[in-house]
């Protein structure tokens, strides 16, 4: 007996807000029905993502377009086929419940939301086209929708009255239902054959009210956040009981009429800080339906609570509604606005769907593919591995949050899978983020500076470099270096009076981030008006973190509390990436829709061999097992910064337990002779960009495997982020690696803290061993690698890692690029470059966790100018400077590397970084 069966015993049916062809054909729907699911609702947004992101409908699209059908006609034909198939799967439920359940809902065109006659006509046509007794037609509860509902019920057509937010809407929908039944009865019809639900939306109320409470900032307002949606819904249930307890209803009941059940809609949590089962847990009772998206259904089945709750704490709920009114928030006005917005939200996916059908027909006709793999001799083992994946139901288990995919221990797995669903959650928070961007513009801000490391900053960097800054928005920069030159360069660039500082840290304790905050907080104090300093700062962190407490203490403008079930490197599509993206004017809806399109293509109902996440992850893992463990990226120039993000994702997720895949990012493509057989080349290609085509074709002809990922436009970065998150999770499974922890990262932090403690005790750091700044010393060290073309002493070819604890500049970038290219060509080895300490939060895990074949070249330098780190924000005392912190981190990391048995050489460049790097390059190739 499942929780769904337990809910049925309490009188609540669970429906799924999800239907698509592969979900039906795969048997997934049938299995859920066996587990207690009692209905489904169709959704234009899901349908659009399935068409755009998968192969579900490709064959049918070509057939229907070949028949000359329009996009609207194609949609209707496909939707009717899907609804018929789903209704057939659910028909046994319909029979077993005597027609109470087993329904599939299909919506009329949202363009008809304010057209009574148009709605009636289309509803009749769809009901007849589906030709199943267990179908409901969705009709929005607008002024024009009420008479349509009454007419359709009076004709014996089942209706799902949707987009209800207010008690007034509920009353009018219930009246329309009862009036319709009275008409049907008067006309000699059988009222027992008609069913209807009243879909009452819940979480959207909280999204809107919570934002208003933040603006009011009145005492007690914080306590009301996340409570009004449930309170409003419980009042609607009381209206339901009253309505269906009248004599008027009794007369229809005696003739076999069914009550119009209340259906709780929008019951997924939109605020990541709230429990993901908050709404289902609190709205359980007789004669109710709860329609859940797949993620919420999974969560409820895992840890939801089954209990009669819809009539509990009614006094408290009424008091909350009264307190809301006392704060000046008019709930009727809120629900009126939600209805208007809901109609618009209802219409946009439908318009997008029409566009997607046309675009997909064109792409399928032309043979365009998002993912193309040319693996040569590796095709067979990859195909075999995909077959094993399918047999083991791996993608199903990933979406079900099954930790045993990776480990018998659920630690850092069950609480790290929020990335699977965060894009859908964040769509509901777009207005809040856009509101922030508008508010700071209105306040005269011109710049934003993100203070963060690793996963807290890399997504923002990708968005800034790829999208630029829209006119009127804030110019965003990212500070992720403790080099004093870098800190001071940012200070000189911005005017603190017109700058918004984004303090980003998942844990809320990141040393570098808090040091940056204290430094810039003091600079703002010096120039800002008294009482306004905190308005220059926003925080992005996990609920309950030290940073959240600091945000309250220092009166930050806002604190965005992220879903704690997401690790840093998987957080680009959460608040960590989207807060800065909103500030520069990125179209967040479009970006998230892109991610959701890819998520649709990677869902469990998609055949493993056609699932892009499964295919890519399996290919990477099998290639690595066969020695091709250097994933070398060639990326279109406009989106080249994506490489830095994916570098962290791959390295920190898969570089552990004595194995790993080395992401090689930013290394220029060479001719085939400079590469050994440890490479797989990955091409992220924006449509129309041919900059890497010729060289990759040459490498493919030379026998190297090449994976091509085709991006329609820059917003396809949303697709790529989800794709790579899924692919890395799959690769972890195939490699036997836990992809969500980072067991070796702490080693460097421990050693760095020891160095800082020594400095605080003795007033100086140890000098540390350095080598002569000569090509001879460098090549003597690298001579430990086998000569180009000769076999490596182990199954893993070495690689060269350049680690620069210096100020990141354009000139330094160029000098490091020249040196890495020269070393690559001379030794035939893969090369990586990273600025310290930033790389410690990304690829540093792999350096200490892989098989130990790396050759690590560390560069340090003397800072021309240092900057003190305040001991406390607003204080004047300082026990350490950024220069000392950076040196301590370099010394600590080297010690951690040596402790792990890694080969490290250090060159100190004094103050002339460029000259020193050029001197090392004088040895030539």
C-alpha cells in the first residue's frame, strides 16, 4: 500500500500534472496508476518542452506537417491522441470508482479565456474528438468562463474549472456547476454521469503575498510568509462544505449527482526555503483532489505526511488572514491580479508551443540534432553501456532520487538532487528577481559586484560574459580572487555609492567571501548615507546559514535563500546564478525554459538511447575507462566562458577515488600530431559559428572521438547547464563515483588555516621552497612525464596544471596561454590553467582526488600593493591582509598536494609576473 492509497482512504485523490507520449508508451503512467495515481492533467508547457526537447513527436510532426496541417492543427491532433491514450490507461480507475476518478484533463485554447461562445464551441469539439467518458475539459474561471462552465455541465460535458484564486471565484464556479446540473436534469439528462472539479491555486498566492510582505516590512509580517496560500485554500474548503450541504444540492444529490470536488492546484513549493511537501501535507481531506507535478509527487511519496489536515487550525488560519488585512494587504486585490496573470501565463506556453511546433518541424526536416557523437572504435562499448543503463532503470532511479544509483549511503546524495527541479521552481520567482533589478535601477545603482568563489560565482560569470549587459541594467563583475591587486582593481573600478554587492556563499562561511564582504562594507560606510549601508548588499545563501544571520544583522537589502538540496557546482540555475543574471537584464523566463526543454529530453520516460543526458554521460565515462579521460573543449567564442563553469562541474564531481575525467578548457586546438590518445574533443557550437569546424574535422579523421553539441542561440546555455548536470551524474554512476561530494577540498583549507595561524602567532609565513626561474628548472621538472608519443607508465597519461596565485589580468591570461600551448606542443600532454585560490573551489578537488598523474606548476608573486582585511565589518582592526591570505592559501595548497603524493614545483615571479612567465617560455618547444 502506497501513500497514494492511504490518501485515497482519507478521501483525497492524487492526480499528476504531467502527460506526454513517451510517459504513456513507456509504461510509466500505468505503473503510477498501479501505485495509486487516479488522474492526470495535460499542460501546454510540458507538451511544448517535450516537443522541443525530445524525439517523442518527431515522426508524427513530419507526417502531419506533410499533410499540410498548421501548427494549431498539429497540436490538437497530437494532444487528442495523447489524451485518448492516457484516458485508456486510467479507464480501469474510472470504472472501479464508479466514475468518480480516472480522468484526464485537456484545456481549451487560452486565447478563448474571455470568449464564452468560443470556449463552449471548442470544449464541445474537443470532448467529441477525444470520445472518452473519462476526459475533462479545462475552462478558466473568468467572467466569461462561468457561463461556459454552466452550459457545458448542462450538456453533460465534464469540466475542470481552473485558474481559481479567490473565494468569490469558488462560489461562482460552484454555482455554475449546480446550475448546469439543474439544467441537465430539467432537460431529462442523467446528472450522475457528469463530473467536475474546481481547481483552486495555492502556492502562487504565497509567491505574490510574500513579496508584498517583504515590501511592507511590518512587525509580524515575516511570520505570515508561506501561510496565506494554505489559509485561503482552507477557507475555500469551508465554502465547499457549505455549498454542498444545502437543500438545493440535496435535491441533485438524491438524483445521483456528484459533488464538484475541490482540486488543489499549484501545490509545488515555489520558495526554495520552504518544505517541498508543505502544500500537499496541509490540504488533505475528503472530496479533494491534489494535482502534483512529478517532482512534488516524488517528494511526497518519499517524505510526505498522510493525515487529515484540511480542517485543522482553522482559527489560526482565519487569524492569519485578518492580520494580513491589518497590514494593508488586500487579498481580494491579490487574487484578482493573480487571475489576470494566470490567464497570461496560461496563454504564453500555448503561444510558445505553436512556435516550437514550427521550429521543430523545420529542424527535424533538416536533420539538425542537439547532440552528435562520433566515437569511432568506442561506439560499441558506449552502446553496450547504454543498454545496461536501460536494464538497470538508471534514469528512472535518478529522477526518483534513489541514492543507491551512486552509493548505499544516502549522505550528500538525497540532499543534493534539487538541481533536477530547480528550473521549474525558479520560474515562479522570476517576478521577485526582476523586481530587485528594477528597484536598484530606480535607486541609481550602476554596477554590481559579486563576491563569491567556485559554484557561487561561476554561473554568474558565464551569464555576464555571454549575454553582456542590457541597456539600463547594472554592469556586473565577479571577484573570486584574494590577490590584493584583484581586490583593489575592483575597488577602483566601481563607485561604492552606486554599487550593489552580491555576497554569495552556500555555507555562509566561505573565508574569501566573508573577507570580501568586510572589506567592501567598510568602503561603503565611508561614502554612504547613515542608515543606508545595508541597502548596498544582498545575500545568496542557504537557509539558516551564518550569512543569512549577517544579512539580518547588517540590514541587507535582501537575502535570497536557496534550495539547500543543491550543491554549489549545480546551482547556476538557482538564485546563485539568477540573481546576478537578473541584474544584467538576462531574460530569465527564456533561460529557464531552455533548461526545462533539456530536462524534458532527459526525463525517465525517454528511451535511454535517446536521452541526451544519459548518452553524453555514458560516453564520457566509457571513453575515460578506455583511457580517453581528457575532455577537451572547443567552444564558440560568444559562450567560451561556459568552459569555466563546466570545468568545475566535471572536475569536482568526478575527480575522486583515484579516478576522474580532466576537463581541458581554454587550450587552443592544435594539429593531430600534438595529441596523444587520451583525448575526447567536445564542441559546443553556436549556430552559424564555424571557427572550430575544420580543426575538429581533422582531429576526427585522425581517429579522435568528437562530441558535438549544437546550440540554437545563447539562451541554449540553459539547456547545456541542465544537460551537463545530468551527464555528470550519469558518468558518476558509470565510473562508480559519488558525484555530489568533494572529499579532498578540505585538505587545502586545513593547511591554509594552519598557515594563517602561524602568521598570527609569529608575524610571518614560512617562505616555502621555490625553484630557479629558468626554463631548465621547468623542463627538468616536466621531464618526469614520458616523451610525446611514448606509452605512459600507468593507464593514465599525465597532464600539466599551471596554478597562478597572481592578479588575473588580460596580459597574464595571454602569457599563461602562450606557455601552456608551448608545453602542450612540446610534451603532447593536456594542460590546464587556473588562478588561485579560485581553482581550489573547482578543479582543485580533482588534482588531489584523481590517480595522481598531474604535474603541478605553481606561480606566486609579490603584490605591488596590499589591502587589509577588517576583522569585523565596520571595524578598524585588521589581523591579516589579502596578500597574506593569498600566500597562505598557496602554501597550504602546495602542502596538501605534497601530502597527497602529487608532484609540485613552485616559481616565485617577484613583482614582474609577465616577465617571469616569458622567461620560463624562453626554452621554447
